[in-house]
């Protein structure tokens, strides 16, 4: 007797199981994000499983190592950052999109520097390179648009911009709030533009 399959060759029972697995993974990621925000990259895997309402076995089935969980959380945050870049490109001028995204990237770098540092220690180098390349591609797209249609100086390199923002994040890591970081980025943006954007 033939077994019914879905359009992708799955049996009807397989599709709901896969949807459940995706929901479970998304829930674990959300809980892990909150735990890492509170306790940093050393947040307890046992505590993450407890908060998610699952056994440790379930957590480790989705994320076999701490490095795998760190990478998933960091990649999720970078995906969000890149989606925001696309939205800004669609709704703002080239200059405004670049400036707004660099501010979002600064907030991301300040929030995630401990997470990224821990991942670089625990995670595969290729995965670190993938995350870095995603950021670089986004910065290059926004800077290129601002150079073509805005006031961004020609000859600026996206790698320089990314390193500048990361440097500001590191320099203000122990400052209260983000006021100093914002002031430093505003100074840097003054050098990015030939004339102040209107």
C-alpha cells in the first residue's frame, strides 16, 4: 500500500513533527538570548533548559555544544541586524540608512562583544568568518549606496567603518549607558560624510 506524502516527500506525520522541532528550537533560542543578555556567554546551559521548560537532553539535541548555541544566538542577532539594513535601504535616504545602521551595529557590538569573544574561543573559525563576512557585506552595500547617491566620501573602505564601530564598542564597554558611544560615533560620522547629511 502506498504511503501518502506531502509536496516535499514527507509523510503527513513528519511535517507537524518538523514544525514542532522548529518551534522548540526558536523557543530555546529566545530563552538563550535572554539568559546571555543577563549572565553573559557563561550562562548555565542547565538554567537555559530549565527556563525553557525542557530537559537538558532536548537542549543538547538542538545545540550539542555551548559553541553551537552561541553561534546560533549570534547568527540570529546578525540576521536581525541585516534585515534592519534592508528595511532602512527601502525607507531612508542613502546617508540616513548608513548612519542609522551604523548606530544599530554599534548597539549590537556593545551588547554582543562578550558573546562573540566566547564564540571565537569555543567555535569553529569558519563560522566566525561567516558571521564577519555577513556584517562586511551589509556594510559594503550601505556604504556603496551612500557613496553613489549620498555624501559618503569616496575611497572609504567598509572594513574601516566596521573596525571603527567595533573600536568604539570596545572603548566604551565599561561606560554606563551608550551616551559616550553615541558621541564618538557622531564624531566618526562627521568624517564619513563630505558634508553633513540633511
